[in-house]
């Protein structure tokens, strides 16, 4: 499955792992990953360690997650990016909106 989720032991952090291509084909699965979580989630981690490709629709999905999580007050980190994915996020100025590690 291209999208997997894991909750922290206390339930406050939701980690979304994207495997392979992060593009429009993963749109519904990505949204389902966070929209069906309960209100106890206060922090989101998007793990891109197994992501090989990211396009503009993926950038839009990350922005939708940000809106869902509270906009400017959202606690979202994007982690384990390869150099190509990190470059796309940097060119798009996403380091202004997300914590990228």
C-alpha cells in the first residue's frame, strides 16, 4: 500500500508514510490517512523515506493537510526526504510552511 499510518503511543502524533510515487494517484488514500483520525491528534509527521517521486498534486495534498491541521498553527514535519524531493520542497518554499528534516 502506498500510504501507511502509525499513531504514537499516546495518540497525539500521526505519522503518514508515503511509499513510491507521491502524486495524484495517492490523493484519496493520503486524505483518508488524516481525515479519519480523531481529534486527539495534535502533531503530524509525513515520512518520505520511501518516496521516489513528488509532483505538484503532492504539494497540494500537503497544503490540504496543513489546512486540516490548523493552518499557521499546524504542527507538521516532513521527514526523511531524498535530495530530489527536498529540492522540490525547497523550490516551492515549503520550508516556510513546514518543518522539513
